């Protein structure tokens, strides 16, 4: 049976509250099928105080997106038949301050779409009404905009949105999966930031006319490095291919 989805505008209000006093507390952390964005991984590995390579090896699995053909990273559940999140405890999430964006949005989902005619991006939200969730049995009513602010979602949305540009560019220029080398570079630049930082310590790996003279703060600032990673992936993996195709059209 499909889960009911109710479209909501930023001003629309919905009923929801989640705490240890709700009977279903922690139930949404089971039967895990948790996709992680590059920014999710950045926040989680820093919360745990480990390198991105170690986080990926210990806590994630990698797949190929059936539509995008790009590497997709999912959170690996703890051992056992219930497929429980490895970070959940009886008292709640032990990485709550840096929990993934999909956890922050719940019970909402965010959908982005791009117009082929105008190239403008539109944003909408839907309310997910899952039978097991009792959070809606409350008097607490708030708007979508209030929920976004309360859950600290704005920075996550801002850091996640560049992936849409990459998916659009990649599918236009190169439908299907990446080759092995492209996959390695994509994974490194967006998911394995600490390894990407080491890679960029070689000046030759920074040379690309499409990237420009700006360099991230490679030593300290992971957020700046990830922003650079999105630019780097577009320039090195796809825009170079676009230039070659354009030359061949004359």
C-alpha cells in the first residue's frame, strides 16, 4: 500500500511532534533505507571525529543511481534483522545535532524540479503520512516554513542543491553510468573530502581553466572544500566533455 503524500506550500500548516513521550519514538529509525548527501557525510564524519574515508568504509554502502548513473551513498544499518540506524539509541539519535537532511525534513519530503523551457528551479514539499508514525496525534501545528527554520534545513538545502545541476549536466552530456575513473573522481570530490584535500595538495590537480584562480581553504574548511568539489566535478568530469562536443559540432 502506497504511503499517502499531501502537497504543502511553505505557508501550509500540519500537525507534528516527536519526543520520547510519543509511543512510536525511534520507530522511524528502523527498516533503514537512508540516502546520504555529500553534506550529510561532511557533518556526520565531523560529528564522529573520523576521516571521511573511514566513515564511508564503516557506515555506508555505495550504489549506482538508476536514473542519474552517478554513485549514490546509503547509510549502512546496524547488524540484525530490524535494519536499525547505527546512530540510534533508546534515548534518541546520538548524532542529532548533525543528523542527515532527510531525518531533519521528516515528516516532510522536499522535491525540486527544473523547467526545460526556462531552466528555473521550483521547490515543493509533501507531507508523508506513514501508519506507524504517531507524531501527528498532537495539538502542535506549525507551517512548513517554521519547520524548515526549526530543523536547521536551510543550510542543508543550500549545500544539497548543487547536486541537481551536476545530475542535469551529466545526463545531458553522458547518459548512463560513469566509467571507472570518473566514478573514482566523483566519489572522492564529493563524498571523500579528506582524501580530496590530499589530492588537491598537488598543484597539478588544481590546474583547470574552467575552475578559475579561487582555491578553498584546504586545511580547515570542509564546507568551502565541498563547494569547490561541486565546481571541480562539473569542470573536470563534464564541462570538459561539453567543450569537446561543442568543438566537434563545427
